[in-house]
C-alpha cells in the first residue's frame, strides 16, 4: 500500500503564489503587445535558453520527438528549459513541452535541474542528484550527448558549481563555483561569494579560475565574460577580458544590476532595480525588477525592455534569442489576477523520494494537522489569519488586526477538544512580549481566543498526547541575554493563570526552541544551540545564534538529553522545526544540510528575516532506546528546491485517503485572485511570495 506512513506537508518561502512563466519581447519593444509567451503555460517555468538549430535537429531525432517536428520546423525559433518547449508556428501557434529526462533517459528520482545550455552535441546543465558533504551544495554540472544520450559529470568530485554558460564556439564552459573557497558554502544568505572557473566541454577539462568573487557568468565572446558581483551596498554587472586579465564595471553604481545575459562582447542584458523599496511601499516603476540592455563602452545609454511591456511587474533572469533580436525573461503571470478578491489557496502534491510517505506543499506557513487527520491549519504570509481546511472547505477561522502577528499554530493532540494553539505578538523579537493563546471550538468559526501566558516571550507550543499539558519555549528566567528554555504548562486550561503551574524542563545559557511532544508522550524533540562552540560568532549573518541541532529530552526526567542531528561537522548551520512521524520512528526537519541550490539573488528576494535556502529532510530514530539516537549519521533529503522549504509537519493520513477532506484541495484548479493586485495592475510584494513581517531581531 502506498503512503502507508502518511504524508509530509511544508511551506515554501519566496515561491510566488502566482506561477512564474517564460516570455520574450522584441528589441527594442514599443508596447505590451510585443511580449510573446514562450511555453504552454503549465506549472512554474524558469531560466529559459534558446536551442540552436543544429542542436534542435539532433533532439528531434530522438524517438519520443520524432513525430513532433522535422527540420522544416527548426527555423521557426524554439525555447529550451530543463524541459524542452517546442513552439510551432501554426495558426494559432501552439507549444508542446517535453521532459528532457524522459527524452534522453538521463536520471529519475527526486532532484532539481537548472541552467540548461547547448554545447554543440551536448546539453550542459546543473543537477542536485548527487549527495555532497554535509552543509555543502549538491549542485553539479553534467553534460548529455544529444545524439547518444550518454551523460557524464563535469564538475570535479567534491566540488559544487552553479549557472553554467557555454562559449560561442561550444567548446568551453564557465561556472560559478565554491571550489577553493575556504570551507565552501558557509551560510551566506544573499551574496554567495563564489569564484568563476572556465573549463573545456571535453577532456582534458583544464579547469582554471578566471575571476574571484563573481557569480552568474555569461560569455560575450571566446575571451569576454560578464558576471555579477556585490560591491558595498549595490550589486553590479562587470565585464572580464580573461585573455588580458582585465575587469571593468558595466552598470553604474547606485542601482542593483544582476543576472547578466551577454548579447556580444560589449552588450549585455541585465535585471535592474533602480530604486530601493520597503514592504510598506506601493512601488513605483523604478522599484520593480526590470530587464535592460547595457553597453560596456556606453553604460549611460541603457535600453529599457520590460518597462515598455509591464512597467509594474518584476522580471527575472534575461536570456538572448536570435542573436539579440529578442530578449527572454521570466515573470509572474500577474496579468491574470483580478483585483479585490482573496487569493485562493491551493495544496500541491509533489513527488516523494519515499513511496511510503506522501508529500505536498501548502499555500501557507506553519501547517499543522489534527491528530485524526481530518483538519489542517496554517497562517498566511502576513501572519494575520489562521486558515483551516476540513470537510467544510478552506476558510479563515481567526484573524487579528493591528501590529501583532499570529504564527506557529498547532492542534491539541486530543481531536475531541477541537482546539488550536497559536503565538500572538511581535515575531522574531525576543525582547518583546509574545503570548501563547488557545482558539477553542475552531471548527465553529467563533473566532474566540484565550490567553495562556501573561508575560515574557513564549512560543512554539505542543501538547502531550492526552491534550492536558503543553510544552513551549520561553525567555522567562533568561536574564538580560534572553536565553530561551523549555517549560511545561501542567494544565493546558489554566496556563499561566489561576492555579496553573509552569514547570521548567531545560536550564541553560542557550536557545532551546521548536519543541514537539512525541506521539507516545515519552520524549520531546526540540532544536537548540546548546552545543554551540564558545568561540563561535554571537550571531549567524546578524539573524540568530546559529548552530542549531536537534535534541531529544525525556519530559519525566530532564537530565536525559540526547543530541540527535546537527548540520555542519562543527554543528554550524540550522536543523530546525523537528516533527515526529505519526509512528514515532522518524523525525522531519527543515535544514541547510544541502546548502543552496541556486544563486539566491536570482530569486524574488528581499532582505528579510528568513533565509533563502533550506530543504526538508527526515532521519530515523530508535523509538525504544533514546541512547541509540546519539549523533545520527544518515538522513534523507525529501525536497530539492530553489526556495526555502520549511516548517514541515507529518500526518498519519495519505494524500490519497478519502477520509482526509483536506486532500481534495490537492486537485483544485483555480484562477488566482488577490486583494493586493493594485488597481493600476502593479504587483505587490505579496506576489513575490515574501513573508510580510519585520526583520528578525533576536
């Protein structure tokens, strides 16, 4: 029986609620009518590249495509992602999309593939199929022969590369790489500080470094490379003549310019943000991400592209078509939005690497299932509304006004109680009061709330199986440094009030957080910085203490504490939000065990409290002997994402179970609507998938 161990649900930060898709327009454009849709419009599509005619002829000879086109179709212009999109100039034009892996029988299994480019007889691309060292990227460049389907790894073993680009001759590849970077990836959030390497497509590869501190390389000629780099406060695009060892800045200081796509040795398309903005802004044209053309010899004479087609929308990652006659890019299909209505929520069923466990993504933060699997709850991106999906459909059951946020909802483990617990107050600020509240009779929609705490910063509640006690983390007794420890609310009805009693579970100068009671009630799993080295920095990228690992503690004997899983070999990094499987034999976590899979600045990114990386992992534990769970070595990567996948939960119900009413939302098809689509057609920050809450301060 499939999915007999239930289903894992999670949330993806920065994944836009409206699909990204690939478009192009003529150069120079004059109006939005010049924009052409390049795919079939199904799913999210990114990072397109043109397939040259000679390569396309080879692809069309594969058995799966032999009946779809012939050489007469080749000259009509086509597009390639890591799926292959064939556009036929019928009347009306039609697009057919095929999986590259299906056509060439390269890989199967769960993985991410990106940045495809043709190199004569090869397709060159990035895949995350190969595991790497802990807390290092799994991204490696491969090449597949378009005639034979033979596939080989080009990235050296033990190294990680991003964003391959093929030279005009098709003989060389340039990549952004972590090779030679002390410690490899080290938790960088936005600026990866990669170096740029050039190598041959064929052996001997003769790999060598050509630029230090650069990313997203693109060939302008056999000797000229454009790339982006952050200098001071701003990102800029630079030009390197690798034959002369000379670098120069192409885009002006004072604006952001990223993700270049070279047209020739002096001309490059880039994405720009010309004016800073905040979440509170109703953005003007210069605050959106737009595609422009710059000339290395005339940087002041930039040509605007997408300002002419959709001036109040964000556009990403340009690419060149037909030698520069057209410029491609991807953007959200926000032109389909209707202003004024609520955006509809949808669950997305995904391929799971484990046939016994289902997997789906929830359009909301902190998903949580009732113990009987009949209901799922989550909060929205603004942390203002609590949503529930059950037999009555999907609806808001609690909302708050004013400055306070709501997050981390969790059901009482006794389903008869029909109670949710939430955190209410300022998010990510340990110096402010944060309360745990109960929302009783959730299904009735009565919108009542009962406070359970009356001071300090309290968060991440979880009840015991009987639903009578509640474990949570708090800054009480934490002193001026606001250390956080675990406490047990002995009476979940009284909480901090009346005869209610609070028992301290852990005690130390650290952060214990993200706690959850096991299904049997024997253990509590939590994330902690307690083993952080004494000489480690106070904060990780100025956000949080870092060095989070997962621990188990016995609630009836807090002297028994076992460290189960850390991220880096020195415990640097983040393993957070642990959650037991319903059978108690595994734990699911959000972690940076696989570092990053894309260049974060290429995403719909904004300086914020969360991190633009992280995936879902599971590891097995011995449910009978806590001491056998010390320092688990093996873990399973569940998601391979370009976004931050986080706050996973695990239900005993399968995504195919007819008794779980929420799974009906896995199949819904809808036209998105949004209250934040401005009346003039401008996209709001909500369309980028951001969590619209203040920056972390803890």
